[in-house]
C-alpha cells in the first residue's frame, strides 16, 4: 500500500470509528517529510516520515493520527511556555496516551504510558518529571515505560533545544508537536481550535470520559490562583463593595469582581512554610504574584517564616513592594506557631495567607481570621479555611 494511501485510509478509519478525533483530524493537512523522525504536528499540518509510517500496521497509524491531533486539541503547542521542550513533550504524551489507550485506540510500540499520571494535565506531569519527589513507599502500577530514575534524561532540562523548533526530535515514539508556525496568529489559532474541540465534543457522538475531562480542561481552565488570591483579599477587606462599579482588573479573563468603595485594608499576614518543601523558584514566583495583588491596596504585609517555630518576621508597606522573601528554617512543618504568634502579639490582620505544601500539623480550632492556604501539592486541602492550588 502506498504511504499516502495508508495515511488516507487511517484517517478515514479514524473518522468512522472515533468521530471525535476524526472531526478534528480533518482540520489538518497531511505532508510527507523524510527529515521528520516520526511525525510532527502543528495547528495546520501533520508531517510524517514515510518510512516510519510504512513500518506501522494500519491500526497504529490510526493511533498516531489520534495522538497527533490530541496534542493540538489540548493546546500543548500553546501551553508549553518557557518549559523545556523535550520534557514537556514527554509530559504531554503521558497526559494523552493513557486516555487514548483507555478509548481502545492502538498506539505504536513503546510509547510513553503510565497509570500514575492518570487524570493529570501535562503541566502537572511536567512538574513531577522535572522536579520528581521521592518515590512512594507503596507499590505503584507503572505503564509501558518507566518514569523517574530509569529515565535520567527526563526532566533535567539539560538537553539543547532542537535547531529547528518546527522539526523537533520525538522522545515519545508516537509523534510530537511543534509551535504555531505563525506566532502572530497564535491567539486566533488557539481560539479556533477551542471552538473545534467544543464542536467535535458536541456533535461527534459519544466521547470517552477521559476525553470529556480533557475537553473541560481546555474549554474551561481553572481561574489563575492570583485571581483567586485577589478575590480572597478583597472579600476579607473590612470595606463595602460596589457592584454598580465593577472592577475591570480581570475583565479580560471573564471574571467580574466588585470594586471596593475604599481599597484600604488592615494588615495582611503571609506565612511561609520554610521546611524545605518550598523551592526558591516557587517562593520567588509566589512573592512576585502576591506583590502585584497586594500593592493595589494601601496596607501593611507581615511575613512570618515558620517550620516548627517562627524563625523570622518581616514587615512590608506598599512602598516596599515588590516583596523580597528570604526565608530562614528547614525543619519539619507545624502550622500552629503562626496562629499562636498572631494571637499572643495581639495582631488583628484582615486575613492570613499561608504558602505551604500542606504537610504539617494544623491548629485544632479554626481561628476567626479568614485564612487562605496556597498549596503546592495537588489535591491537598486544609481542614478549614480556603485552599487553592499554586501553579507556575
């Protein structure tokens, strides 16, 4: 069978057997390219190596097309940001291959699949590969390839970027993705594909549960933690709101918040977990984003650095922004000293913002002060107060 005919036949089978993927793959042109290692997709084209395609049975060519179109449907080419391209591609492969396999789609041999990454986004998987935590004690079920120490090239960020970003190497063995070839149309292309995903999910028949979750992730991404942080600070402020004059600060995100009649708020306490679980990069990012939120208010910010005890205390005013945090500590984690310190010193903050991985001892009783926990650990929530997940 001619390679082009094989690609066309695989596309036709994808349309008939898996209409969700088929509806999306019809948006892409097919192009032979012997310089491509396996296959590479961008928002307009799938380029494939004909020799590699010839080596695959037809069902696995079908799987390759589904894999490639999911990279674009999930927006991986726009979500990569400044992350290491090779590592992010591996993370993206883990995010979609498990779902494709659960959908009954056959993929090329030795692709990146691991059940430990089920229901996780590419960004979450990237963090686990790039900054892996110690392996858990209990036995974990793996997948077609092992992660962690057995793949020392993963997540190190030491590999050089490919000389041609439109033709990157394929670390996952099933095709990779390239950036948008027209950066000036990046936002337009991303919006077009979101609309296509919404239409395919609605009209292309029954969509597997895993794909439904991923569609929701693309169409309705969670609000940035910085937006939730500002909302929390505003709600904690002892001032009246004015809904007739709404704030325009986050209008571009479709978030409508009331404006404050008076934006002056009492002291804000920021507690920082210094047990060693918070990396300098995390802390710097948190400090930068928190500064942008807090400098909008005439207020005082009291920063408490704590592991199992208060190790350092700093006070900032609006004129001292941006916050520059220099933690001291490194022991275990106990959240109780912060609230004891506030009570014993007679502080009356409008709110407490605690930046932590959530692994520590909580006070038995919830304090009267509104508390926001900014957690670096997915799925970990405080027993009281409000918890939001920190993302970079």
